[in-house]
């Protein structure tokens, strides 16, 4: 299965625009608030349920609250396709290059129930 990304609402929208310019299909990179994505203000637990149901990896800078909700998600016997944490101070171009490489060279199953800091 191909990789699809959901960008948290605080992630720079330039990342989404640049990935689309690299010819990633529009539905492979959604941002919170987009038409087919959860609306802005959606709670972290609901975002985790949404990515699980829709097979999207969450790309986020939120390392404060989401880890707690991931633990609660697991405690309920649930799983998730993955969460990528953006390293503080990373440039938009470095993030875009990393996500493009991941999208083009790997499978979503490789990240199941894992978190990863990007860029590597």
C-alpha cells in the first residue's frame, strides 16, 4: 500500500504545496482542514482514529500532547499507521525531500505503530 501523509494543522502548508509540485497525488498529502481531512481543531485522539481508519501517516510537530494520546490509543487495543515528528529547526526543503523519499521508496506497513523523527 502506498504511503499517504496527513499534516497536522500547525505544520507549514508550504510542505504540502512543494510535495504536490513534486507530483505526489493530491490525496497522498492532506492537511488538517482540507476537504477530505479532519477539520481544524480536531482532537488528538480523533486524529489518531482518523489516520488508523484512513491509512495516513501523521506528520506533526506536536511532541507535547500526542505521545500521551498514542499511549491511550494503544491501551484501547488500537493501532496507527505511524507518526513522523518534525525535528525542531528543520528546513521546509529538508522535510519535503525526506517525505518524498519515504513516499517513493517504502511501504506504509514499514511504519505501522511506530514514530520517527524526520529528517533522519
